[in-house]
C-alpha cells in the first residue's frame, strides 16, 4: 500500500516513564519534520504505538491494538510499532501484523522521519539496531516543558535479573554525556520545567569518566529556576555513599526514593540474580533515613517468582512491615520469553499468585495510608501541575510525591505553600497558606 505524506500524528505510549519521555521526543522530532499532533478525537495520518514488554502478553496486546486502528471505512493510518515490543519482535512484527508499516526499536527513534518517508513510498522499514551513535543528538531542542519534566540520562541494564526482559530490549547500560544532560536540563527549565525527573533503567548507575550520579545531581542543582530534582529507577547495587550524602545536602533533591527490592526472601533474591539480600537492602534504607529522616520510600515487588514458597512470601510481607513504604508497586511474576526464569521449574499457579498479590497490596496500602495520615498537619510546598476535577481546584505534588489537591488560583508551574489535610486513600488535600512556617 502507498500513502500520501502524513500531516498529523498520534503517539500512544504504554508502560514506563521512559516511554513517556521517548514519546515526547518523537513528537518533537515529527513536529520538526512538518507534522502536527492530531487534535483530540480526530483521525491521525500516522499512529506510533510506543509499546511496553515488561509483563503479560505484551506482544499480543500490541497486535490487538494495531488491529483496532482500522477505520470504519476500511482505511488505516500509517502505523509504526515502537518501544520494547518492537525491539523484541523486530521483523517478525511485519509478518504477524501486515497492517504495521514500520518497526522502530528504542535506539532507532532518530530515524523515524526517514522511515516514514520510506513507508509512504510503500516500503516497510524495520530498524532495531542499537547503534553507537546517540539518538539524542538527532532530536530537536526542547521547546515546551511540563512543570515536572522527564529527562532521560541513562538507558539499558547490565544487571540481568533472571525475570527481566530489559537488558534484551533496552540493551547494555549507557550513560548520556554530562554536557548534553545539562544543556537539555537548561532547555527544559527555560521552557517551563520547575522539577526534573531524571530517568534511567538504572539511573543511579550513571557515570562519566569517574564522575558519578551524585555529582551530576549537584551540578543540575545549580541551575537557577530549577526547584526540584527526582530520579527513577535505582538499583540497590548503585546506591553509593555519595548519593546518600546528596540526599542530606542538596535541598533541591526531593525526599523520595524508589528502590525496588522485588522480594524479602534471600533464597528468591538469589534465584532472581539480584545482587542484594534483604539485609543489605534494609541497611541502605537505614543509611538513607539517617541522612534524610523524612524520606518517603517506595519499591517494586514481584510475587510468585518460580519456586516462591509461602515462607518466602512471608519474608516479603515482613520486609514491607519493616520498611513502612510510603507507596510501592507490586506485580505477579510473568514469564518473559528468552529470560532464564521463564524456563525454571516450579512455576507458581495463577490462583496462588492472585492470593499473594492481594495480601501484599493490602499490606502496602495500609502503610501508604499510615504514611499519609502521619503527614496530616505538615506545612510544606506543592508544585502545581494541572487543573483538578472541580472548578478552582489544582493538583500538584508534595515533596514526598503525594498527589495533593488545593483550592487556589495558582497556575501550573507555581510552587505554593500549603498545609496537608486528610483526603482519600491515595491522595491528600492541601489548605493554602501565606507561607510555610520555618
Ligand atoms: N514479571 C513481573 N514483574 C516484572 N518486573 C520486571 N520484570 C517482570 C516480570 N517478568 C517488575 C519489577 C521491576 C518493575 C519495573 O517491573 O518489579 O522493578
Ligand atoms: Fe530488569 Fe533487574 Fe535491570 Fe531492573 S535491574 S531493569 S529488574 S534486569
């Protein structure tokens, strides 16, 4: 099939924050090449499905999403399959879904405009190479930032946890050059960012010539107009003393740490090829709390990893109770093709996984509720991000990443003093103050 050159595009991003960031960069790149984002509800000439492969039937879901792009009159947009499913499936995607015109892996996004040109001419390009040249160099400057903006500083993973597909879809750990990160950070701040969320699959593994992640944070903190710095996701193996010290000393570094542990059982952690034990993980958190006593802790958990017994699972519940997480994400183990755990013996039955997930989530939710209850009455600041559901209501985040709604005429990007009040289980209300008490 041949197409006329697309004028409008829509990018649908699934999965992690890095996909959201990549989606923004692809949008800017297509914009710089003469295309415009399709209006809400309108048909787009080009649709990019920016997929996630981390859990559950990801490929099947992506193919059914592709099928749904057929229009009522039988026509279809140009379709690009992007993201981690594109990387994992490669040319196979074209065979399985003839509607797909382009397959573009995460390290090849800079080639998207030329691939579109090729597809318009009737070609069906596939690019899942992981070239040494950086896709970032091909992206245009940042022109419009959100109050809280993502900034990818590191990609890929060398840790090879036995359940995880990331080392295969995102490749080996690479760090973006410091000068590029600093200049993109300035562009984001100049165009409206007040907070930067530094992204990487192993963000705290970022390094350049012996210069580490903590030093990068200190350098970014010098940018005028930047008020808050966050980062995600970290690996316990790269939680250095310097990074912990930065949490003590750098005011702009927010008191929040997302540090996945996955399980509380050392036997399971070993089978997962995690390089920490429950004890070494807890020791890191203890140091972090000594450095920053109010820090909000978050983590990731997998239940039902092959061979997980009730005793192993109890160790996970005990760890949750010990840490008092402010929030945490938990998932049922999902065998990923090509990973070592997928062929391990003693895969866990779905009903057992369901039961464990429910029990774990109930425990996590109780700790989240307790964390929020303990912060009622605290005077603090909220970075306003967007309008709320009710007129006059705005929604933003506290330093501890709580979602807070406030009646105010402040605009997105404003940082406003508030007192935290109780609200629903997952959010808080804020009463506007004239200033935060010292
Ligand atoms: N099954 C279930 N959860 C997984 N995660 C990664 N791989 C899998 C898998 N195969 C979870 C981990 C990780 C988060 C991003 O997704 O908890 O930290
Ligand atoms: Fe996956 Fe483990 Fe790497 Fe995280 S550290 S991306 S879980 S392999």
